[in-house]
């Protein structure tokens, strides 16, 4: 947990943990991955990462004027259907 103003410990919600975890994974930063993994339970982190993935795919789909399915498959390097 991070220390806030005055040195008190601040708790993190599952969305903060998911954002920190995914960005650390993208940067291949194991220390940050380990830190974010400890902020919430593994189940909460999994839910947050899933929610982040869904929101990212929807945002990219809107930006690209494509379906979420097309964007998800493209991001994973899968052939178009």
C-alpha cells in the first residue's frame, strides 16, 4: 500500500490494482506486478483485469469503428472471422 499525506497507509480498490497490474505487465516490471498483486485478493484482481480488458476493447472498437469481437481478435493476433 502507498503511504498518503502524513504517512498513513492508503488502501487500493480493485480497479486501481488492475490498472497498476496491467500497466506493469505491459512494461514487464516484475516489482510493480508483485506490488499491485498484493493490493487486493487474486479474485478481485482477476475481476478488475477482466473489466479493464472489456472497457479497453470497447473503447478501441469505437475508435476504430469495428466490432469488439474484431478488435479482440486483432489484439490477440487471431485471423478475422
